[in-house]
């Protein structure tokens, strides 16, 4: 067991959430420079980042921390049949729909649609910093406590599997690997957090890294 597994008992996590999470959705894309935002470009700044001409589509994800004595983070393995990010590990979430009241409503709706996690089991706690994805989404991560007796009903059209990873593992900086890969002639750098044969990377790992920086690094 990782020596940092004692880092985040439930009471400590809840205290940090109250003290360090944002109490309102993060600053919108249009109000700050792209280069100053958290996102896929954070490890490899793009000289043309400020030339991002169009408003990104707004999305929200639920960062579901299961309120066990040693908390865990609930993650999904996306269905391999999806047209975008197939087979990747992610948080429940998606774009904001017109009927969504706000980012919290969108994250809760997506969690219900994807994995059948009912809102009666979820207590929103606050927000991480926004995340700008190269796919053109401005993502608002909603951190929430999830009752350990929750039930799930996976939508196989969207999700292949749901699993939990100890929060202490994800919040330990020694588990935050930095990877480099070339795609379409462009060198990308990204965080990855391999865990028991699962490769947590990209935007999901980037948001978890931000969670560490906001809640545990200070």
C-alpha cells in the first residue's frame, strides 16, 4: 500500500473541501487569457494559445468522492463505441444543455444518464478551476461527496465500466507522471496516473492534478 494512503481520511477531505474549493463556478473562458487557464496546454504552453478565436463549448463533470472512511474517487471507462474519447477513463459529465440550470445541474444530470447515480446520493461541495480541453470544451469540475450506499445503473451506450480509486493515491504527487506523445505532428505533454492496470491520463488526470494543487499542496 502506498505510504501516502493515510493522507486523506474522510474528515480531512471534507475539511479541505470546505476551506479550499471554489464556492462558485470558475471564471469563464472569455474573462481571462487562454495561456493563464488550466487545461491541456498547461504542461506545454502553446504560443498560439491566445489566438483561440471562438468561445469553447461549456461542459461540466462530476468529481465524485465516495464518502468511505478512506475516500475513493469514482471513475468511468468510456464505451469503446463512442465517437469521442472512446475507451478512455473519465469523470461522469458532458456539455451543458439549455435546460440545465447551472454547472451543478449539468454534472448531476450527466451522472444520472451515464451511470445511474441519483442526485439523492450526491452532495456538491464546490468547484475546481476550470479546464480548457483541446477538443474545444471549457470544463467545470464539480467536486461532490457521494454516499457509500449509492446504487448505480450503467448506460452501456456511454460507459463500459465504473470503478473506484483511493483518493489518497490520486492526491499523492509521486503518482503524477508526466508523459509526452506526438499527435498530428504536435508534441503533447500530459499527466498520467496509472493505477492497477488502468491508465488515467489527459483531461481527467489534469483535473485530478488541479485537485491536488488546490486542496492538498498548500
